[in-house]
C-alpha cells in the first residue's frame, strides 16, 4: 500500500515530498468507532467476502529463482532508491516456497478469500512471449491450494512490478506499447487460471502508481524532474504522471475488453481496477478549502473513476493540466467507459485539504501544483501532533461513490494499520482499527453501499514499499531473525473470531487478549 503522512505546517507545494518515513509513526491514535459497535459476521450478507491481502514482490522472495526476471521494483530497491532503507524483496517472506504453510495459516484464521498478485516477470520473463513453466506451476499450485481449502483467490495482475525488460525497451507505462503487452499477459493469466479464478484486478493503486512513479519518484520506476520530487535522474513530473495514467487506463480497459470477448461467457468472472482512495475533508470550514477538497477528490479519485464511469477526465483536470492531459479519443473513451465489473479501493485514512491557489501561478507544474492544494494530516482544529484517524472516512468515500459514480460494485482491497515491525504480537491498536473500520463498513452497507468484500492489509508482515522491513501491517508476524517463522498476532486471533461468527466487542477483545498465549521462545514479544 501507499501510505503518506503530511506534517502540518511543513508543506508548501510539494505535497508528497513532505511525506513519509513513518517508521516512528506508531499509530496509537484516537479512532471514532462506528455507530455499529456490537456486530458479528452474520450481520454482513452471506455472499459478502472477507479476506486479507499481499502482493507478489512483498512476500514471494525467490526473485532470482526458476527463471524470474527483474521487475521495476527489483531495480528500484537494488539501486537503493525510495524509502525501503536499502532492504529488498529478494527473500521477503519466502512465500514462493512456503505457500502451503501460509494457506494453512489462512485456514486457521478462517479467511474466506486471499488477495495476492501475480509477478508478471515470473510468469513471462521477457515481458512478452514464452511463458515460464516454473512460474505457471507456482501460481497453479497456490491457486489449487487455496481452492482446496475453500478460499477464493482474488488476483491482481500488476502490483507496481511490471517487467524491467519492458521498461528498458520502451519506457514501460510511458509508451502505449505496454497496452498490447499487458493485454497479452492478462490473456495468459485468464487462459491459464481463469477456470478457478473469478476475481481479477488489473492494476493496484493506478493513481498512486502514476504519482509515486512519475511525479515525486518515491516509488518504482522512480522518475521525476526538478523542482519536483527527489532522487530522480530521469523523468518529467509535469507530463509523465498524466501519460502513465492514460496508458494505465487504456491497458486496463483493453484487458477487460479481452476478458469479455474471450472468457466471460465460459468463466463468468469479474474484472476491476484498484485505486488508492483516502477520504478528503476540508482543513478549515472556509469556502476555499471546501472547493479545494472537491479538487483533491477529482484529481485523486476522479482521474480514474470519471473516465471509467463517464468516459472522460474531470473538467478540473483538463482545465488545470491543459495540454499536458492526453486527450481520450472518441475510440478510447468508448473503450474505457464502463470497462469494469467492480472498483477496488485501498483505504486507510483521511487527508485534510488546504487551498493553495499560488501553485497555479507556477510556470511549470506537476499534478500537485495542478491540484492547487496542500495535504494536511488533521483538521485545523485538531490538537497539535495528533493524526486524526476516523473510520468514518470509509463511510464517506463509499457514500461518495454511491452519489457520484452510481454506486459501483466495490471491494475494499486494503485497509489496515501500520505499526513498527519489531513490536509486540499484542497489536491491540490494530484490532481497534479493524474493529472500527469493519463496523463502519457495516454502517455503509446498511445505507445502501454496493460493497462486496473487505480485505485486510496485510495477511503477513511483508516488504513494505515505504519502510521496507521496519514497518508492518500483518496479521502474522514473520520473524526475519529466525527462519522466517510465522506467528499469529492478536489481530489474527481477533479477525479469526470475527470470521468464525463469535462476538468481537471491545470488552470481549480484552478478555481474548488476556487468554492469548504465545510461545515463550518468541523473541520479539515484549
Ligand atoms: C451484542 O449482540 C448480540 C447478538 O445480537 C446480543 O446477544 C448481545 O446481547 C449484544 N450485546 C450487547 C452488550 O449489546
Ligand atoms: C517535460 O515535457 C514538456 C512537454 O514535452 C517539455 O516542455 C518540458 O521541457 C519537459 N521537461 C523536462 C524537465 O524535461
Ligand atoms: C467546521 O464546522 C463544524 C460545525 O460548525 C465544526 O464542528 C468543525 O469543527 C469545523 N471544522 C473545522 C476544521 O474548523
Ligand atoms: C528485530 O529485533 C531483533 C532482535 O532484537 C534484531 O536483531 C533485528 O535486527 C530487528 N529487526 C528489525 C527489522 O528491526
Ligand atoms: C444514506 O443514503 C442516502 C441515499 O443514498 C443518502 O441520501 C443519505 O445522505 C445517506 N445517509 C447518511 C447518513 O449518509
Ligand atoms: C486482563 O489482564 C490484566 C493484567 O493481567 C488484568 O488487569 C485485567 O483485569 C484482565 N482483563 C480481563 C477482561 O480479563
């Protein structure tokens, strides 16, 4: 996932630059509990699905094994760029070899579904052309193991990890050539796995992939240009995010079109796209901030959802970005419009939006400057140094999708709490966070949201994009110092209780916490 914190008073124009490194950011934060406090699994529809997620590069390891070629993420971390502190996913959780054990843990936890991604460069090492039999075998094994245990596979095709070889050949997502190669890759996945896989997500966080990869350079492929971003040797922050975003949309819709043409009738599956979807609230109640908040929503969310639902970019993006916004031709518009069965949201918190009109006076502008806002971590009336994490943010974004985008079928693909990795297994703050957000989701469902499923991020502590192995979101701790052993945290027990239909009210939780024992040999517990 992509997690950002903005410290009040620090930021000028360069939004995402102010960011990050939340290594010390332990989120023991106030959480506004939803109106539904006492709920169980049976309050949700039976066909609503609960799971947890990971992505290929973050857990698989075995990056040089069995014919896999590097992805842009391998390259990025091996150049020691970004915020993963020199760490790499070379070994990660070694899920490539331990998938059976991991599925066993999923069974123990009671997961109904598992969201994971396929490594394009493991399946098709040259980016296009021959399929790697070892890669095929691995994903078949994983899928079969899940199915055998009644766990639905929900697969993402590209989670920030397209093949480096295509990046070298034609600049990856900057070229429309990627549309053809991505579609051919999707074709292989649908053909090989689609008899057992019903839920496909083309791209993870398409919007943040374009911003992180091409505007501020904090994420692979790490491109940007002065005065925007940092650590980049190449790029053009003023144009490339929009170009990449455009090609991501085209590649997505091309894959959807292929699925409908070739596979839908026999496989009966669903194809969607995932975006990073925080909620946005005004920093103050001033009219300027309220208007600026709508702008932020249009730039972050509307950038992708507007074309997908209405066939064109939001007016404000076209106005402020001018000639830098690639036009959707009538043909492209038709292809993109309506090209989804569901929308996947990665939702973690709220940004507070402050108007920043001066950025529109800059001669050269990136997305952030075009947006003309400053992102803040809390409202102007919040106590200093206190991030405001309220689960109502999830309610707001779902209500917004209902109102503005005709209530599309939606999956919460990621939601979870970041903590220090080497903390304790008694991750009560994570339990409180999940309890609040899942209760809020129930509120939203009861008011008509068309949400179909919820995936906690992440199933286990993996390699995180922003923070490497210093930070963690997992239900399972993975001990890097002791053969990558997996240990369920308190949150795994809590989620398991919930999934098995038991009461998960906060007072019950404390009792459960007291009753939860861990091996005395476990070294990281305190
Ligand atoms: C919580 O809900 C359960 C099932 O609906 C009910 O039996 C129980 O009394 C409720 N507890 C409280 C404290 O509301
Ligand atoms: C970015 O692209 C625009 C449009 O092609 C061009 O005018 C500008 O000089 C480029 N900037 C950089 C830093 O290359
Ligand atoms: C905005 O107004 C509401 C209602 O008057 C108030 O509760 C809230 O604290 C205000 N928000 C800010 C950020 O000032
Ligand atoms: C976790 O703690 C162990 C033991 O204190 C230490 O050796 C290891 O470097 C720590 N790992 C991380 C990722 O901080
Ligand atoms: C519930 O949904 C209705 C219809 O979409 C909407 O008008 C109303 O504002 C929502 N209620 C709340 C509390 O958000
Ligand atoms: C949990 O354990 C703590 C300390 O051992 C104790 O003070 C507390 O009363 C216990 N709470 C419950 C609900 O059992």
